[in-house]
C-alpha cells in the first residue's frame, strides 16, 4: 500500500519497510516524501481547483489557486547550511 501511494515505509512506520529502508533517517524520508509525492499531488490538485472551482466565481485568467508550502518544515531550506 505504501508503494502505491508513494509513502516511504519509514514514514508510515511499517516494520517490514523499516527493516529494508534505504533512508538513513526519518527526516530524509519525510523530506523525500514531500518533494517526490506530496508536492506533485498538490500541484495537480491546485490546478484542478483553479480550472473547476475558481471558474465558478470569476472569469479572470490571471488568478489561480495554489498551496502555501512556506509552513511545511520538510520543504524548507536548511538555514544552517545556507549560512555556512
């Protein structure tokens, strides 16, 4: 089930997957999950919302619906590495 939905087993806490995990830690797995799976799903969903839902309220083609990922810790740059 994890493979179908693109969830690393270490993030889901699946023991069989934890034994064979290639990630060295949970933080790397979580970051990879957001970058590889969730970001793509959000991009598809906000596009669908823009085409379907927003069209019900306005004809302005310059307006779009997008997810704000500024609060998602897994998608933020490592500030310590940037300062170094």
